[in-house]
């Protein structure tokens, strides 16, 4: 990774350190219900990943570990990593407080091979992770290196095509270029609490097309088992989506004009 992108990632880290306190107290994450035993994984990833009981699972970019610990509650032997010191500190506290066995590591994803050895039955990552990574080819190589033979990588993520549309307009309106690589935005609170005060002023994000993501995983030696595109999402991704009562957001009146998310599973022989 070049010096410029490393600098942008370091600026983003400051934002994510601030987001930990904001997000962990937000209604979106609802940490109190998690403490009371509610599993925070969505039905999508639970059904597509399958039974994890007794399996080893590596969670890449785990934020403050709520989903990681949810997998542990389902019986997985979990390891979570994130580059936010605040996030990993809270994840470790939750693991201890709730008596859920887990290992958490704090490092930049691109430095993970120097920090973590071994391979896992499942490598997992989800929801708003890829846009914070400048080098998708290297991400795929690192992720694939941790998949043991017979295991798989699973990702549920916001669809790259959906991200070209204006997230402030009251209709589908093109705003952001699909093939633009680096984009920078003014920070207005957190996605979990728009009114929150943060000292970080700008973030830096990288677009990756669907073709780039799939090709990177194939080049890294994985076999694509499925690529599913979904006309629903897990938060109010566009201001006129409506909640369906199951934790998902959909287009009004049953419309399905574009994919909002995708999920992908890729295995290693």
C-alpha cells in the first residue's frame, strides 16, 4: 500500500475510534439487547453461512465485536480483528463481561499476516467494509490465505451499484461515479447517529466494482459458490426505504428496481 493511501486509512481510523462510543450507544446497534442475549446477526448471513457449531471463524473488520460474539453464541470459535483500538478494547470488554470466549486483535487488515497465523473454517466480513480498503486485490489475497482447505469465505455487503445513487434524494437519482476509485466526504455524525458530534472532518473511501471484487477472490485461489444480489438492505440506505418489520429495509409498494446488497460465498479446495 502506498504512503498516500496509508495516510488516508490512518485518518479514517481516527473517525472509527470516535464511532465506537457513538455506535455502541445507538439504537441501530442496540447493545443493551445484545447484552440480554439477543443474537445480532441477520437471518441472511445465518442461513447462508450455515451451522458454525465447533467451527473456527475469523471476522475481518469486526468493529466492536458484536457480530463476532454473536457467532460465538452460535458455537463458533471466533477471532475478530479491527484497526480501531477503541473498537477492540470494547470487544474484549464485552467478551469478558458476557463470558463469551473470543480472541480479538487490533491491527490494520493489510498488516494481519504479520500478526495472525493459522487458517480458519470460515472467514467472514459484512456490511460497509470494502469501501475502507484501498487495495481490493490484496484484501482478497489476505482473506483467502486464512481459509483452510475445505473452508470458505463469506461476505454480505452493500451492492457497489447501489452506491452510485444519491443517499439524500427522495428518488433514485445518480450522484456518484461507479468507476471512481478514491472519494472523500465531509463527516456529519455517524451512520448510526447523524446528530453525533465528531472531531474528524473528512473520511476517505474507495469504490470497488462487482467485477473487481469477484475477480480478486478468483485470482486469490477461491471458487465462487454463489453470488446473490438482494433488493433489500439492513439499514435506511436510502431515505425513502421502508422497514419490513424483520430488521430489513425495502423499496415501497413491493418494488425491486435495483440491488441494494450482495452476498457471496467462496470456497477453497
